[in-house]
C-alpha cells in the first residue's frame, strides 16, 4: 500500500511540475489570408486566376519576413469577419479599416496604409459627397464596407437610395450601365481601379467624405486577426515594422503608386 501511495505521489508531483512549465509557443509555418479579390489595385485575380495586388504583395513580404508559407483565400467582404471567426483563414488582408465597431469583434495590426473615402460620379453631373447633393439619387456601395455603413447612416435617411453589392466590380458594372448615379469607395481604389482604366474615362472623383460625427469610417487600414491569436498578431506587427524599416514596403508601394499611400483611407 505504501509503495502504491509513493508511486501515486511521485506521479502527482511530476504532473504538477509539468503544469507549471510555460506553454509551448505555437509554431507558425503558414499564414492563410482572407481577401476580397474584387478590389484592384489592392486585391484581385489575374486572368490566370492568381491573386495579385498591393495587399497581396505586402502579405507575401510579411510571410517572407516571418519565414512562413503564404496562402490566400478568396472571400466576399460582407462575410469576411464571420469567415475569420469560423477559422477559414488566419487573418484578414483586404483593405480593411480599423473601426470601433470592428474592434469589438476582432483585433487589428499596426497601420498598413490609409486612404480617404470618395465619391465617383459621371463628369458634368455636379454631384458631391453630401446628402443634399445626392438626395433622390442612387449610390452603389460594396456590402460589409465602411462606405456601406456611412451611406446608410448619413445619406439613406435623407432620401438617398443606397444599393449594396457583393463585390466592387459589380458596383462599377451598374455605374457604367446607368443604374447608379454614383459609387462610394476608397479613393485610391476608385482612382487606380476604375478612373485610370478605359472604362472610367467618363467619370471623375467627385470629392472625399469629410464629415463623420459617429466615426463609422474609422482610422487606418490594417490586418484583422482573431482575438484569441495574440502571438500571430505580434508576429505580424513585427513583420510590418521590419518591411517598413528595410525598404521592402517602399519598393512594393512604388510598383503600384506614385505617392505615399501609407500616409493617405478604406473599406
């Protein structure tokens, strides 16, 4: 009996010692990013079906810095946070703005870049991004974006018809067909993804949104991570700081833009 008790006591002591050891850090060998690939020049699909764009290149640079494999998963923006929470991927890298409402659901990395929210309208329309100017007009937005929230919060109650679409490409398709009078999206995406293309030749940037008393537009664009992944978030922040410090960020930026997008906001 004594021998059995001694053996049991030793087993308990071993278990206690093991329990007191610090938890082993999670080994990251891959980061799977969720992206809405309808938002050039930030994220889109090439004719051959490959992910491309500013965000995609930044994601690859982050993975290279962390020495992990980079994987991209196409996901509609309106369902991108639920998909992250369902663990379909590890992080959101899709021109997502950090907002107070989103911070209640997920955590955000340090700043990736910033760009204003802007209105696109046909040349000569005289439209500007105010409720008074757009009353009786129809404005297209991408579902799940801060632009959708903004238009529904400030413009819809004032008599503006707000139409939401699963992807930004569908917004532009209806703008070109005349079903929409204007569209609301990030300024850089509007400029490089539409206005600087042949299809956008009859349209212009009608102005940036400047009034946001309820702070629905948030602050800067960042990578979204689940709240139970603080180590992944810390690694991503470390990698962002590294690619900015070593010049990689600037090289990628120069590939797409002729200005400093880091200081510019965002969907």
